[in-house]
C-alpha cells in the first residue's frame, strides 16, 4: 500500500469518527450547544480541554520553534504551561461558580454594563479570529502534505470538516469529538517521538533521551547538536539570550493570554459543580503534560536529523570536512521531494554546484568561511511548521507512523478551531443578539443564529488563514497577546476586586486592546494586510526591544493600571454587585450553567 493510501486511511477514518460523534451528540437545545448540557464528567472535560488548548501551534509549530531557536524559543513552552496553571488556579472555579454560558456573560453582569458586554464580545471575536487563523494555517500545512494537495485546498478542506461537526454538534458534539481528537493527537505525537529517541539515543522516553548520549558518537545529544549547528554558523542551541526583557514579557504575554482565552474558559462551564471545574483543570494539566514534556526532545532531535540529512558526515566529529560535502540535490531523500511539492520546502542553488548548502547566511562572522567554501547563501528554506510532521520521514520510520502523525496533526488543528468557532458564535448569538438586540428570540432561532454565525466565522477564518501574518505559533502568540491585554485583567479584577466598577473595566479593556492592536499593526500591517506595516518588524525598530508577540503583557499592565485608576475616581459598584463578587470568591457550590 502506498504512503498516500495509508495517509488517506488514517485521516479518513478519523474524519468518519469525528463526524459520527457529532451526529450522535448533536445539540438539541441551547444548553447543549453552549455548555454540552452542563453534565460533562471532569476526566472527560479535562481531556477535551487538553485537545481544545493543544492546538496546531502546540502539535505542529511549537517543536518546530524549539528546533529552530532552541532555548530562545522555550518561552512558548513556559508561557503556555504557566498560563494554564494560572487559569486553573485563579479563574476557572470562580467563573464556574458564576454559572453563565460565556465570558461576555460574566463581564456584562459583573460590571452591570451593556457597554462592557459589547466590548467583551469585540475583544473575544478579535482574539479568537486571530487564534483560528493559526489553526487554519496549521491545518493547511498538514492537509497539503498528507493529502498531497495545495496549501490553499488544504485550508478549504479543513474548513469543511470543522463546519460539518462543529456547526451541528455545538459544544456537546465538540466535547466528545475533542476527546477522540486528544487520543489521536497524543498517540500520534508520542509514538514517532519514542521511535526517534530510540534511534538517536537508545532511550525510549524522549524527555530522557534529550539528555542522553548520541548513539553515533557517544557525546550528549544536546552537545552534539550544539557542535553541529555552530559549525554551520548558527547560535548554540542551548545558548542564553541577550534580550531578557523581551523573553520575560513574551512569557508573561502567553501566560495571561492563556488565562484569558474564551474558548478554554467556557470548557469549565460544562461540568456540573465547582469542584468538578477544579478536577477537570487538574486532569487537563496531566493530559497536556504528556505532550509538553515530549516537545523539547522532538524539536532538538528534528533539528539534528535535518542537519545530518543534509551533511551526512556530521554524525562524526570532523565538522569542517563534513561541511564541505553536503548531499547532491539530485540525491536528496524522498521526504524533501515530497515536501517540495507543498511549497513548504524550497531549494535555490545559488552557487550552481548541484549541492544543498544549509547555513546561517545572516551571521557576518561566518561570512568569510562561507565565501571561502564558495557558498553564496543558504539554499534550503524549511518552514518551521513542517518539522514535527516531517520528522518520521526524516528518521525513515514505517509508513503507518507517518499516517498516524498525519491524523494527529490534523486533529490538533481541528479540535482548537472548533472550540474557537464555538466561542465566536456564542458571543454573537447569545451575548450580542439574544442578550442585547433581541431578548425575545426563541431558542430555535437562537441556535440557528449561532450556527449561521459559526459558518460565517469559518469562512472568515479560512480567508485569513490563506494569508496569515506568520506561521502557526507566531499567529497564535498574537491572539494570546490580544486576549491577555483585553480580557484577562477584567476577569481577574471582576473576581478579586469588589471596588472595580463598570467605568474602570471599560476604560481598561479599551486601553489594553487598542494599545496592543496598534503596536501589532505597526509592525505586522493593519489587520495583518501585507505591506501596510508602518515599521519593519525587526528588533532594531521595536520599542525598548519589545517584540509585537510580547506586547500583550504590556497591554495587560496598561489595562490593570487604567482600570484601577478610573475605578478609584468614579462611583463604587452597587452593593448587590459587591455581594455578588463576595459570593463568587468564596464559593459554596454552584448550580448548573444557565441564562440569567
């Protein structure tokens, strides 16, 4: 059986499973559509939450980032993990106690303001749409490779599958589909990692293999990787970074962004009790850890495999000689040929020698060495998002492993995309239309509106996914920054400050959102439209060396400061609101999620 047929078998079987679950668990009421009936078991909800949160950025892009940047990109891992702990400890149980369907529901009632509710809807939609762009980008990468179609067709296929199971199933269908998707993605991620760790280090546990000896030379794997890439002009994989401020702010941005993500928060509204929200948060952390403890090893091993593929003699210690003898382009392995067809690997023979030169052509200190060797620039451009998906092929693993990781990569992208689209449709149908525009709308009409708005959101996300502002993890990082700067502060202050009023909340949200968007658009273009940026997105142009990906933390700080100051010079909230905050902070149980 051909590799293409095996891919179709694995991916097709997973699609049948997802759509079958959606039909079985089809939402029959608004409560089913928004919170899966409010009766999901904590372990089930923990697994669904893990799938919802571990998106294409986690499965596809994070290991690619670690592979390309090493320690410098470990902020992704630390920020996302720390943010989830922040969400589980400080937000999830209290928001569940409040007993609403959505984040704008909480903000609208807590701040007794239609303006605050509307602004929360706007923030939610902007953050979620930005996030879903990354998922569609990741899905396009996976589909284009494993179904052997163009990246454009890959994104459209992903949109169709999400439409089929998310629009009809709602939260109920999505919850049980995400359980299946978690099983698929975690098996797909860990099995190739085990094979590759065994191959390179002899250790079957990837996390331990990362710190084991490289089998071919007997030196520690990370030491070997450092030596190989330094010999090609790249920075040490384990080297520290100079811009500590940017790294700290980026980590904080991912943390507060994680804690402010609406599509993750609403998962905690699906369990019966406050205690269940805590338990499901704990289980989700366990399920997430299975992948996150493996990702650093996958990234490092992928980078080493790639380098030794291009420079086969690098497995020995004679790096100078090995660098002079890269593989001929015509002798490139089959996996490079296959990925070239997707456009995600490109080769440009700049010195016309028929060989593939991979090195850091931006390193001025390395330029004389490259010139002496007759090199005229890096010739192989490899998209970061493909490394996890290509890893089994690079390591010559069996065809069924490649089919498995195809299904896993697609599952990761689709699971989060579905959760995000549900958050968007809930904000439009429930918070905007039912609560603010037409309170008398029937439940049937409300569900129809939710499904139509989800369909529209899918079309918008697909269009934007065709022209993303960066690769999957970068785009997702922008969404985290927007959510962290706009929603996280008002959620925190809404729970822990009785003095925070509606005027302060609105002023804070506007400040955080506008400041963050302005900074992002300055470097990445207005509404991410190519060519509309006001300044080049380079470190020497960043304000105080702060990347657009890191500015969410600054936006959150501005949100907190403005909200605090404005609330102190305006009237205190009504007494019943202060009593409400008191009851949320000291929960004694909660009823089911409902519409107030």
